C-alpha cells in the first residue's frame, strides 16, 4: 500500500513540475479576419451580418478592386475558409486580388429558392420562394454599402454552393445584370422538379449582349442534381449568347457534396481571375543540378 501511495505522490509531483515549467504567453490578442457589419434587410424583414475581407495592401492599389459576394457568408458558414482563399490570391498572385463580402443566410430554403410551381414541393416546403427578397437585399443594401465604403470596380462576382449555388444559377438566368461573374458549385438544381434547367433556354434567349462569365461544377451527387445540371448545360450549348464565357468542370469522380466547395472555389478563382505566371527570373545556382555559386559570392564569403 505504501508503494502505491509513493507512486501516486511521485506522479503528482512530476505533473506539478511539468506544469510549472510550461511557458507563459508574453501577450495575447485576437486574430482579426476582417470587418463584420450588421445591415438592415427591409426585404427580409430583419437585419443581417455582412462580413468583409480586404487585401492588406488595398490602399496601395492604383486601380479599383473587384468584389466577390459570397452567399452563406456568415462567420459560422463559409466566410472564414473563403477568406483564406482570398488571402492566398493576395499572397501568391495566382489570381487577381479581390475583396470578399460574405452575406449571412438564415432560412436558406426560403431565401435561396424561387417559388415552387410543383404541388409536391409546395406541400413539402412551407417556407420557400423568397430568393427575390434575398436578391433585393444584396442589390439594394449590401452592394450600395460596399460601393460607398470601399474603392471597388464595377466587376463583381457571386459565388455559392448547394442551395446557394442554386441561388447563383437562378440569379444568372433571371437577373443576369446583377453581377458580372457567377460561380455555382454543386447547385441544387433538383429544386421544383428541375425547373431552372427546364426554363434555361427561354431565359437565355432574353439575355443581352453584355459580357459575363459563368463557372459551373458538380460533385458526385447524381440523381436530380445532375439531371437538372444536364438540362442547363444543354441550354448553354444551344442558346448561350456569344457574349457569355462559360465553363463547366465535372468533379463527379473526385469530389462529394461535402468536399467540393473549397477546391472548386480555388479553381474558379484561378480560371476567372487568372494572372500571368509570376516571373521569378533566372533560377539561382542552388536550384540547378550541379550548380555553383558565382565567383563574386565565393570571394565575398572569403
């Protein structure tokens, strides 16, 4: 019994000694990801969180900066990981730097869908069909706020995944002038018995000749998700105006619904906002097989 008590005492002493040796922080401070504001949303009957990330060199830019508007952009939604991609572009110059504006959603099935015409969807979803109210919040409140407070260009993109991807697609088809670029990742084109895909040809015929870009991609969802997308792709191939630059990337073999957004968004930014490869100049000697430092370097070391 004494040996057990002695062993326990030694463990307690060792733990106390280890704890006492743990370094103390010199200082602590929060990590600031951006700016968060609350805006009135009259069309939605409430207020919404809008989160903004800007490049650290924004004030040094000579030209106005482009803006990417992120649906489902709350701090507990997709804003933080998408801000990482925005920062990656600013650090690496893989693609043009841009501002990221994340717009919070709450009742997604209401805010991100057009009114259902199929009785089955009307019966299943009591609250639906409010996408025009959400778009009004974007165009009448969020965009004017951003344009009044930041040096932005007239080039703005809309990005979203799943139901937010459906909202992106519907906005492109029904109100194309709202944005210049549209990025729809695994859009929920099953909605209302694939009504968006079915209406695409007719809606595309009404688009004007303004230059716009559309990036579409789908994971391995299959079923009515893929069927709705296939209808949209067929309409784009037949009826897209010449002024539309559109891209489709099939990720059905590589991604699932839960994994697609981040890699697809990175590829979309590289595709739509591409920059020429960075010119690093002549490779230094230590990156060349069998390379030797130049003579002046050797002399300087001597």
